[in-house]
């Protein structure tokens, strides 16, 4: 099981694409620095805690939010 590290906040899961993004602190609830979630409806987004995220969820990491993530 791989635990995703996010220093400084929660993660946002795009349930449509099953992609993890780092939450940008100090902005709106579903804001990220990459901006890839601006067009996604809030009903498809979920804020999750770092311990909840493992490979068993079959998620990918945003390539702009995580260095080791896939690129868009």
C-alpha cells in the first residue's frame, strides 16, 4: 500500500477521472494550483485525508500537483 504524502492540506479526488490533486490552502474548498478542477462540478469532487489514499483506490496523481504523477 502506498500512502500519498501531501504536506500542508488535504487531497481532492476527482471521482470522474480518479485523479488526486493537492488542495491549495487559502483558496476555495476545491481549488488547486494546477487549475485542472475548475471545470469539474463539485458533486464529482471529494476532499479526502492523506491516510485514506492508497493504490487500492486505483487513482492517478496529477502531474502538476505531484512530481511523480502522470502528466496531462
